[in-house]
């Protein structure tokens, strides 16, 4: 059973930074890609960023230049560095992984709230 556990969310002031972590129960080299999605209250879950097994990164236009996704296979962990946070970044952030056969895995989410 693959498990993904996110951490690192919290309350931060506008302009601040956070680093979210996603620890997998298996080697992340078993995944074709890892990604982060977010869901704001009353809105659909949306894609934020992804990183492939070959470390190719993909970002939503809304986060380019402020979000950085990375992964550390030695720690079975993926990361999302979020800088210059805005109130509109307030959302639950979910880690996602895609297996080699297309299986989708999700974490339970971590809340990010941007407010002064």
C-alpha cells in the first residue's frame, strides 16, 4: 500500500515562504512523476506543479516563478518550495504520485493559509 504524507503547511503572512514535504512509503523512483495540487474553499482541485522521474519540472502558469518542486530519492520525499505567498494561494495542498502503470496516489493534504 503506497502512502503519501504531506507536512509543512501553516499560517503565513503575505510575501512569506513555506516548504511543503511529501514523504512516500515506497521509493519515489517507483513513480513516474510526483506532483502537487491545491484546492481552495469552494473551488475544484487544481494542478500546481509536477516533477518527473528524470527531474523534468512542470508548473501551472499561476505559480511559475514562485513555486519550486523538487524530489530527493534518498529520503523518499518530494518538496514544494513556495515563495512570495499571496492570499489567493490559500488552499489545501495535496501531494500526488503517478505509478509506472498509471496508478494515482494521493496524500491527505496540508493546509496553507496566507493572511495578515
